[in-house]
C-alpha cells in the first residue's frame, strides 16, 4: 500500500502549495466537526479522528510506507466523575538511524 496522502489526513479538499496547508473544515463533517468551528481543540480532534478512520487496519503491522497510525481509544472517567478521558495511542514510524523524533524522518 502506498504512503498516506494529504487528503487521507486532512480531507478531500486539502491542498499544500508553497508551504501553505489549506484545510476545508467541511471535509471533517463525517467525523462530527461542525464546519463553522473555530476551536483549535475541536479541529485537532477532527484531524485525529479523520486519520483514525482512514488508517488501514493492518498498516501498523504490514505497511512500511504508512508513517503514522492511531490505535483504538482507551476511555476512563476523570475529574470527579464528570468527564471522560479518551486517549488514542499514536505510533510514529521512522528509521533506526534517527536518535530523536524529527518530522523530516517519519516514514511516508
């Protein structure tokens, strides 16, 4: 399988041109984001959910071209039983030769 595309991470209408990433919030309606949202936390959550939805289930084990995978969530009750903490394990794949995590070294 080929490496992930910009559209798999950021939606069908995303573009990257001259160092500028353009994302259309309408592309995240399928993961529950209201297109008029201005909250950075809501937008980042939508990006994570989009990536989770578009990651092949066998990518972590069988696909050496897929540089980031997001696993199934762990959910727990926190803050005096008033909130849910939803944690997604994120795996980032890079060559052994890289001693520190550098975005330029990520596979894909």
